[in-house]
């Protein structure tokens, strides 16, 4: 049972999704690749989409979750800030707690559902 597909924890700021599963995955990919473009490639999304998500996250929090550098001998790059690391860690913890708290009820509801032929 993959609850990450069933349960989606989102942190809202007004009507904007400040942080959710896709943004968490993007932050993690930036940590791993050291760049927004590398993270976008890894996630099979356009660079523009990844950049817009980073800008949205940065606007929603008191200070940036991702900072970028341009140019230089090694080109640009991106770094997840200390705040970004904290947000990611706390969000992953929230996901696990939420999934654990609904596991029994979710399992029961699934047992009441019609079986699909795709399984």
C-alpha cells in the first residue's frame, strides 16, 4: 500500500500551495543534483516549471528555501538553504505521521472498495 499516492499533505498560504509532495521532491532533487535544471531533468519536468515552483516556495516562506548562483567557472547552481532543509525534514515527518494516523481506516475503506482489474 503506497500511501504517498493516496495521502497528499499540503501546507497552504492563502490559496497558494506553499509546500506539498511535488515541492518536497523538487527540493530533494535540488539537494542531490546541486541545480534546478538538474533537478528538473531528474523529475522529468521543464526547467521553467521547476523554476516557477522554486520561486513560489521562496515567496511563501520568511526567507528563501533555495538560493541560486549564476556564472563562474563551474556555471551556476542552486543550494537548498538551512530553512529549506528544515522545511523538507519537517514536511517528511508530517507525511509519515499523517499516513500512520489514517492507516487502519484507509485499509478498511480499501477493503470495502470494488476490486479493479488493473491489480
